[in-house]
C-alpha cells in the first residue's frame, strides 16, 4: 500500500492514538452485537462493504470457504467491522482536518458500484493509500489486532485459518474502508 507521508505533529499523533483506541474498543462490542454497531453506513455502502468482507473472509481459510460457509461467521463480522472502521477513520480524520465541515455521501447504487470497481483496480495494484495520520491510526489498530485478538476465536470446522492472511486482510480491510470513504466523498 502506498503511503503518503505528510509531516505528523505531536498533536496529530496524540489524536491518532485517541481515535485508534476509540475504534479498537468498539471491535469487541461490534463482533458480539452485530445488530448495534457504533458506526452506521448507508444501506448501499454497507451492502457493497459486506459483500467485499465476505470475499475477504473466504480466502483466509484453507481450504477457502464457500459463500454459504461464510454466512453468520465471526470472521465475516470482524472483517466487515474493519472495513467500517476504516471508513469511519477517514470520516473522523476529515472532520479533524476540516473543522467538522459538513459532507454528503452518495446513495446512488451505480455511483457506489463505479467507485467500488475503481477501488478494486487500485487495490489490485497495491495503490491503497492514507495520509500520515491515517497510516498512524491504522498501524495502531493493526498492532492491537496482532496483540489482542485471539485468532482461535475465528476457527471454522474443517478449515485452517491462515494467520498471516488473517492479519493481511484485517489491514487491507481497514485501508479499503478508508479509501472507499475518500473516493465516495470525492465522487459526490
């Protein structure tokens, strides 16, 4: 993933830690109560994100999961939460940098699909990016995932979870959500 590296002040680093801690605390709450997330996306954006999370979830296992096997799994909820958190990180960062100026997100399915397709192309080339603050927040969350998430909780009968892929796709999900938010904001 490409990383933009504008200078990060101590104040922004402190803000990164606050935002990351706030988001990480919600991981446990979200995955155990998927009906009530702290972050809400529009239905159209949520559906696009959920389908992608299902694809990510399937390839973390060996053998890969069938679509039916992905339904109602903790790994699907977790990766969907990571995409949602990445999305909301971008919105929180934007709010911080623009003094909370208002914004709108598109709700046109065709526009969302076009942004999603464009983002898939960028992701396939490794061109997902973030600002220095965004990278810092994502790094904090990824470190927390590595040290505080018990991968054994994501076991699925007759499938072996690939630890390296689990961590890669958790990070990818955060970057995906982050970039998805930025591109959707630009498209509107």
